[in-house]
C-alpha cells in the first residue's frame, strides 16, 4: 500500500537533496577542470603550480567528501523506499548502475587522495611539472565528462527516456 507521506514528501525531498549534492560536487569538478587547471597551466613557477593545486584541490576535496556522503545516503534510501533494488543491472535501471559505479570511483579517489598525491608529486613533479599537470588536466576532463554524462543519462532515463 502506498504511504502518502513517503510518496508525497520523503521521496521528493530525498531526491532534491540528492540532486543538490550532486550539483555542488560535479559543479565543483567542472570549475576545477575548466577554470583552475588552465590557470595552473599558465603559471611559470613549478612550486607555485604545485602549491596552488594542492591548496584548491585539498579545499574542494573536503566539500566533495561531504557531498559524496550525502549522495550515497540519500541514494541508498531512495533505492530502498522506491523498491528499485531489482532494477540494478537491468536495462531499465542502467542509470542506477551508472550512478553507483561513478559514486564508487569517486569514493576510492577521495579516500586514497593523500596517497595518490604523494605518488604523483614525489615521482614526476620534481622532473617535469608541466607534463604532470597536463596529465592531471586530462584525467580531470575524463572524470568531468563521464560525470556529466551520468547526470544527463540519469535525468533522461529517470524521466522515462528510452534508448
Ligand atoms: C550510491 C550511489 C547512488 C545511488 C544509490 C543513487 C540512487 C538514486 C535513486 C534511487 C534516484 C531516484 C531515481 C528515480 O527517481 O527514478 C536517484 C536520482 C538521481 N541521481 Fe542518484 N544515486 C547515486 C549516486 C548518484 C551520482 C554519483 C549521481 C551523479 C552523477 C547521481 C545523480 C542523480 C540524478 C541527477 C538523479 C535525478 C534523476 C531524476 O531526474 O529523476 N546519483 N539516484
């Protein structure tokens, strides 16, 4: 039996919080990729590049972690309340699978962020900072485009879009 409180308020509210958190998080990724990275690439001094990157990325990572947590919690609750667990790994629930996959990728990157930075900055940075930032830019572009595709596809399929 349908519960009007759950159907009419809780699910729409959870979806709104879910989407706003996705907006802040993916919006931040777009900002870092499209605004911050070109600024870093234009800098002359290698040390300045590294310091600026670590400063911005570190601040953003904190915000992203909170958003990832909220997205995971609201997403999990939505799956439970909407009873769509069976849709995972089926064509009609592909958007749910993609959301979960992307969420896991971000969770891994953000959890091991410090270790990843250590590896990146210890190795190549001292030799070729420019090359390293070009690679980091490329990595951010890939992550950003995949994330935007998942948002686009989630809204499309979530609203009955066929493919
Ligand atoms: C643990 C991970 C996640 C779970 C379990 C989850 C689950 C859900 C569920 C159940 C819905 C409601 C679907 C519907 O109304 O039919 C939803 C909506 C949505 N999710 Fe996620 N999600 C997760 C992560 C993400 C991520 C990483 C993104 C960003 C790419 C995302 C973007 C969206 C969007 C844009 C909607 C709104 C779709 C619409 O317009 O109806 N979700 N999510």
